[in-house]
C-alpha cells in the first residue's frame, strides 16, 4: 500500500532518513511537508516515528480548480472500509472554501455511498489533504498528531515542536556518547527528545511498560537562567522516565565557562526566540563567547531562531554549515548549524 506522511515543512530530509531507518523503505518528497512511501504494514512506523506529524493511507491524488472538482473526484473513489467514518480536512493555500465546508461536502458524498457518519467516535477518519491546487484523499492511520508528546504537560511559548527538536538532534549528528548542552532549556523538549532517542525508547512509550530498558548514563545538560523553566524541564523529564539521564541546573548563560572545562562539550542545541532585538543581540553575543570556550574543535552549535541575520553577524569564530527553514503553524524560523572555524 502507498502512504503519505505529513511532516513539518523544512525537515523532510530527516523524515526520509528516519523512515529508511525504521522500516527500511525509501520515501520521497512529493510536496512541501508531504512524503510518499510504500509498505504493507505501517504500525511500527506509526508507533516509533519521532519526526512525522501524521500518516495516512493514500486513496487518490489529483489537481482541482474548485470544491466541485474535489467532490467529483471523491465520488470515483472505491472506499473499502467497514464501519463509521468522519471527514477531516487539512488545508494550506488560498481557496474560496474553508476546511469545514470541505469536510461537510465530502462527508455527504461518502454518506451517499452508503457509509454511516459518526462525528464523535468514528471507526475511520477520511482525510482530505489540500495544498494549493492539489488534493490528496486518504484514510488516517494516526488519528492524532504524532508530534504530541504525553510527557509534555509543562509547555513554554518560546519552545519548539517536538518533531523539530528531534530533527535538530539529527542535523547535529548527535551521538549518545557525546556531551549535549541546551543553555535555554525552557520546557526541556530538546534534552528529553535526546534522552529518548539515545536510549531508543519509542515515542509512544508512556502507554506501555518500558521499565526494563537499560537507562544508560548520558551526558545531557539542561540549563536555564529561569528556575521555573528548569522545574518545568525536570517535571517533563520525570514523566518521560528519563530524568536521571539529564543534569538540570539554574545557570545564567555567562556562567557556562565555570560549569564546563574548556572544549569539553560536543554539541550545543538550543532555541532563541527573543522578540526584542537588543535582548537577542545580547544573548547571541554571549552564546558565541561561551560556545567558543566550551565547544570542542569538532563541536557543533545549532540554534533555532527568527533572527538569522542578527545571529550570523555575531558568529565571528563560527561558520554556517547548513540552514533549514522551518514553517509550522504560520511561524517561520531557521535552524542554523554552525561549526568552529
């Protein structure tokens, strides 16, 4: 069967890499944020993926001009599911209709085929996935966002999506034997994703007993200048059952050189979404000063930020290796991968 994976715009390459690793099949990017792959059973991927947002079975892909075109194409689909259904619509682009109108119209088309609607507890979710003038219709096999993490009960508005946090670890080529530091940990999503990835604990592990998985010692450090952020990170990490693998500390950025030996850190991965330019400038300057001291010669610095140009102006002793532009929920920012010069 053919499946479509929805993924955050910008990290498609990470999704392709992960699909290959988890189920040994080749995926391809067919649209921004959409990957196509083929496999008989998708359960293992659905359970283990850390980068994908949603997976659905592909029924039909086509171009359209208006809502009537979509309805006409859906009428030609031979739906084979047995049970109640609900239609969900994911839509990006400018259209003369909204997502609710699509869901209601397509729901009626399928209802007229003899299927029973249940909007509260459907047995099957039919997904109408619209990007500009392209429509993909499928059966949702995820039924919830795969980027949602059960451990994340404490959130921070200046943090990032868990799938992007995982992608940053892969962009850094982080290995569990390396020293990892997030000096602005906020709600801890980067360090927690690192610990789970390093220990090979599945994303959905909170619903099962994974107490027998060996909890190796990891060199992961979660620092923040604000104690509430440190506490939020500790709480989330405890819920994820990897709090003993992370070292937590309330620490101002300008004290990092007192916490680590010179050139003792392998990777610094963090998020700086400071709105005020003067505050961002101060943080960027201090971050590079501290990174120059604590990062080893082959170390990498990864920063997710909306102020790329301002950050790069301060990077005198670092060079840009790669930029990944991320778009999620109407928010655009860059993930910058920097190396020591």
